[in-house]
């Protein structure tokens, strides 16, 4: 009854207002595509520009217009409307985000990149989403692939990848200043200046955010107030005809308050320690692109990244150096090759405590990689076959091969049918090999349960099967459907060993092993409809089901819990109406099914945004989020923490551009 009551209210508001994600973008067009057949131009599927409508992959493109209309204030919140993604806010600064299952704060099967720079942490192969607090105005588009991308992007692009692509410096000229004031996001200030100097376009920016704490389930202050500062630059240089150089970088400093719930061997067997995460870091990237006269284009990219998200239990210093080279070549009318190679060096230092430590504390790891892909035109304008593979060597599991085969059929100019089969792996992380983590104290048996890594862990394996269909029913109505079946082997489990007597008491080890297997399957549907010249709708539906099992001899009790961490059903509808030439009204409804593991109820969320172009270069936005209830829980408790609720939010934002 609660669901239908909220759904009726939300639908009524949608009917009164009316684009979901608008279709207007600033993406560059390909010369060999007609305007009528042009979709969003993407690069994530084949590492070369292609029409997303004809791509043999389940892909969603979030444009800058989509981001603006969403009313989101953080990159994690922007992703809520993407079919196939599970996005749950845990507390003020933590999100659990994944694609097609296996969601967690430490989700490790989703690759995330910003302008070609991998942003996952080598500690657990996941993403610190609080660090990715980019200026949303500077994003050109976000390309989201649901399903494996490992044939080109390598390990950890298992269930999907997110490629965040920022605007070129020439697209951010002049002055941009915005100020947001709200109830949860108390203050977010952004400033940017872009200019030119000779053959160079550049921009510099700064951002400061102050976000208040969320509440615990018993209505107590979660003590997770979050403030952050970030600054950076980008320069795009026309070095010579056909040669372009991009240099960019960022540095950040954030503070996140938290309560650590540390397991102890004395009653009440948990100690609460107020703490603060000091998250500091910097990165710099350089990319040189050369267009050759024979239809060949080469790119060389190098970046350095430093992360130090440290708090009382664990101090982290992670340095990453990455080199990447690739060449695309239209060999003839029927073959388009892409190949490349790369090297990555990670040097880390983890200084822990008796509660959480890594042994050895410091380590250098290397990753060598190469890839090759050929898109073959079997029937001109009707049938394309894409074959490719990634070859990698890492210091944890050794040599890995990740092949892929994709077939795209175009029965008409307005239809695409595609299918694919591919193999991906999720390689072990630093924590899975070297961690010692006290999870909980069992007073009944007087033992401390301790998670332990081992040096014999193998990569988790996936064979993925996908089928998709896109149909441009009319120029203003497009639907996109995909089904998938993922077959996993060597999934991570935690196996109990024999109790050990140590100087600190009796320890029950839970060692990381590969005694899990299973499958996931699902269906995803997305539709965009420009109802009138002033009203458009966009909606999406996702169904996901997991069936995971332990192999014979396993004592794991964690793997089966993955099935209760994701919603089986999700849908969202976004409506945007241009009320006048200067005023627009956007409403978005989200439905998320229950999470049985955490006793999280299903919920309906309504967000609304009223935008007003006050004058040339001056905009005002009034936004309300989670309007149907005071607060609700979206996920379980973070590591060494307690569960929180996400509250109703209101904010006003004024933007100046000149």
C-alpha cells in the first residue's frame, strides 16, 4: 500500500510536468554518419569513435544536459538513472555502486575511469566515491557500459565500466561561478576560469563542499560530517597539424568524521572510537594524440596518481604510475583495427593497527598489458563482427587472457540487434593477499574472528552472454533492451580454519579463497520519448537475479549473502517540461526493491527541480530530493560502522557564466 500511494502521487506530478534526459549534446559528430542515423558518439566500447545506436554493447550515455536536469550534486548520484546499475547511498560520504550484481561499499567488479585515468584503489579494487567529487559542470559525458569491457580495458572491467569524460578546455572558456546552499549539502562553491594563450586553451578550477552528517537508524547523529576541497587545471595544446597534447591535473583534501566500532574481547565486545578520515591526493595526466595521413591515429598517455585516505585504524599512501599506448587504423573498407599496450606500477605503504594491518606493509606491484581488436564488416551497412582480446600479466595471478566476440546486425537504419560472448577476470587485490582484519568477537566461543588474505588466491572468472535490441520507432521515440547471463567461477569466499592461540587470545581465521561459483541473469529496458517540443520523458527498468553457490568443502557463509544485497527490480521515470522560454520543471521518480540482507524496505523516491534562466549567464535552480518521506535506509552499515538513513534534501543553486 505504501508503494502504490507514493507511486500515484509521483505519477500525478510527472503528468503535470512532464525530458527525462534530454537529447541535446555537444558531442563531436563522425564525418561518415548521416545526421538522421546519428546517436551519441562514444569511445568506450571500441576505443575509437562510434555511433552508440549501432554499438554491440549495453551502453548508456549521460550527457551534460542529463547531469544538469538530474539535480545531483555528486557524481555518484548522477548514476542513479542508469539501467543495470545499483546505486545506494550508505551515509554522508559513502556509496555502494555496481553493475549487474555484487554490490557493496567495496564493490570490485566495476571499472571507473576519469579521462582515461583509472580511479579504483589497489587496496580492494573498488572506488572511494568521496574522492571523485568532480565539478559536474565540467563533465562532457559519462559512458556507462553494463557488461564486460575487459577485452579492451582489462581486469576489473568485469560487470561493467564507467568512463567519465570531461570537456575540452576550449569548451570551458570564460568565468563560471556557482553557489549551492542546502539542508544536507550545506554549501558547495565552484569557480572556474578558462582562457587561451596562443595555440593553447586552458582552464583552472576550485571547489569546496560542506556536507552535514546523516542519521543512524535510531535517529542519532551519525557523526559523519564531510567537508572537501579540490582544485585543478587542464590545458589542450595544438602542437602541430594533426597533433594535440592534453595536460591536466587535480589535487584534493577532504575530512570525513566517523565513529569506528572496534571489536574487543571484553564486554560489550565493541569499542566506539570517534575518528576522522583525512583524504588527500593528487594526480597529473598527459596525453598526446597524433593523426597520420593514412587514416591511422595514435595516442600515448601517461599519468601519476597519489592517494592517501587515512584514519586511525589504517594510514595509506598509494602511488600509481601508468603508461598507455594505442593505435586505431581503418585498414580498408572492411577492417578497423585497434591495438595497444600498457604498463602500470603501484607502490604502496599501509601502516595499520592490531585491528587492521597488511603484511608486508609496503609493496610494489606491476601490470603489463596488450590488446588487439578488429571490427570486420561482413555485410556493408548490415552486419559487423568484432573480435578482440586483452592480454595481461599481474603480480598476483600471473598471465590472463580476456577475449571477446560481438556481432551487430542492422536490419534497417532504425534498428540494431547485437549479441556478444566474452571472458573477464577480476584479479586479486592487495587486501585479499595481505590483510589481517579483526571482524568481530564471538563471546560464546571466546574467539576473535579475523579475516586473512592468502598468496594463493586466483582470479575470479566470468563468461558473459548478452543480447540486445535498439529500435528508433520514430525520430522522437527510441527504446533499448538487453538481456544477459553471467556465469562465474572461482568467486571469492571466506573459509574458516582451526582456532589459533595467540598472545592476544584465541583467533578464528577466515581465509580468502576461491570456492564460490554461480550465475546472474537479468533484463534491462530504457526508453526516451520527446512527447512534444516542450515535454519529453525518459524511463528505465532493471531486473537482476543472482544464484550463487559454494563449492564442495567450503565453510563460507558470506557468498550467499550477495543475493540479498541488490534489488531485484528497479525503475525510474524522468520528466522535463519547458514551462516558458526561461523556466523548466523536472521531476524524477525512482523505485528500488528491498534488500533482504539488510532488512532495507523497498522505497519510492521523488526528486524535483525548478530551473529559471534569470538573465543571460545567470541561472537559478531550486531542488528537492527524497520528497516522499523524511528519510529511508538504502544500504547496510559500512566497515566498522553502523547503518544510516538518507534524509529529505532541499537546496538552492545560483550559477553565473560570463
